[in-house]
């Protein structure tokens, strides 16, 4: 029991102010989600400076509720209000964050993922109290769509231009024609990017969540991709098809037995094949992450709600979490039997490892 009863009033008020701002931010997140799902931000981006009436008509929403919503957004700095004309607008910067799907700065996927956690808060509390695992399929669908929307811009912006070229010999193989296993592919964003860029290569994409694979197949069919096939399979049962490249994007830490999975992947690679592991940006050590990684609090939070419970729902249940750091991740890859492991690239959002 903490017996220190001396309270510094200034510190209390400073902490209270921080928490109050977080609560205000949580309301702003819900407002942002509503604006995304109803198309209000896109309507504002289309119209430019406009009255509440005009925006309500364009977005087909209730005008009175919209007025309150706009006021909340303006108070947070998410939209602009002109008191002379009594019109609201989005600056180009605000539009890039809230309205323009596919922009690397669009935040709506992350917002959607957060809202999905609140929708099933009773499940989150039960998991936290009991220590049981929580399989991926037990989450609200917002979790799947939000995760894909959040990671998609990073993959679109970095996978083909930076990450693959940073790995020794991989890009050349893919251009000539290679066999690729994309493991834990989710809705297939990374798989489709590689299939489009490297038409001579064959991409096999695997995920244990059937509904995600069904949706990925639909999206690939719409793009007319004939060199891409999707399969429902967990990471421990990937067939040995002699892959030149195996990839796991932001999912290795979610797996119950990442070392065992890596050993299995080593066995399905050709003799000179490559295992590419992309993980969220993290630093080495808890204290270092807390002090010097601005994203660590968010990722530790997602680790609490999604990543560690997903791992615990699988055999071994290591519970690595999304902030293990490069040193730990490289040690695990080495322990799986890979002779050469290096950090091939890093961006503000991700670490990219090559294991051979």
C-alpha cells in the first residue's frame, strides 16, 4: 500500500489537465468516426467553404446534428469556422488527415480501429481480468477494416519503393519471376501491391481468418490479378512450395509461437530464399520506448487489447507484443535458425528485417 499522502496540487492539476484533454480527444475520435462513416468530411472537401445547410444537403445528414458536430470539430481544430460568413471548411491539411482515403496522412483507419475496441469493451474487460486469449475473429469488424486502412498507406508508400529494394537480391528475383508467400495477409493489401508490381511472380497469400480471405479474394478479382491466390491457413501450416520470399507484415508479434513459425518458414524457403518481417516501429527496452518513442503508448495499448490476447489464443502463447524492439526480434529470428539477420530498413511506422 502506498503510504505517501503528500499531494502536490500543481502536479495533480497538471495530470488532471492531461487526462481531461485525453477525454476530450476520445470524444473527438467518435466525432471523427461519424464524419468518416457518414461522408461529411468528403462532402466538405468537395464543397469548400460552405454553410451548415449546404454541407447537410451534400452529405445527406440531419442539419441540426451536423451543426453541433461541426462546432465540436471546430473546437478541436479538425475543421475551420469563419464567423463572418458563418461557414465551415477544411484546409488542405485537414482534408489530407480526415477526408482523403489512401493519403499516407489519412488517420481514419486508426480511428476506426479504436472505435471497434470500445464497441466490445465488455469482451476486453473479460480478457483482461481472466487472462484468456482472444482470437482475431472475436473482434468487431471495425478492427479488421481499421487495421487494413491504417497500414495500407504505409505499405503503398514504402513496400515497393523502399522495403523490397533494401533487401539483398529480392527485387531482382521478383522482377524475373519468383514464388512469394504472404503470411497473415489480412485483407490482402500487401499481396495485391506485390502482384501488381511484379506480374512475373506468383503470390500465395495466407490468413487464418476466413472472412478476411473472402474479402481479399473479392478485391483481387476486381483488380483482375491472375498471379495471386488466397488461402485460409494459419502460419504453422504453410505448404512447402519452395518459396523465394516469405513475408509477414505487422503480424509476427501476434502469433503464439513466433520462433516456431519462423522455423517452419525457413523450411519452406529455397536455399537462398528470404524471410521478410515487417513490424511496428519500436525501440529496445521498456524505459527507452516510454521515454523516446512517441507511438509506444498507443502500440502498448493495442498490445493490451489485440496483439497479446491474439497470441495467447494460439499454441505456446508467447505474447511478444508490438513493441519488442529490434534487438529482441533479431534474437528470435536467429534462434529460429536463420544464419544472417539484419535490419534492412526502417520508417517512422515500421521496422523491416531480412533473414536468410
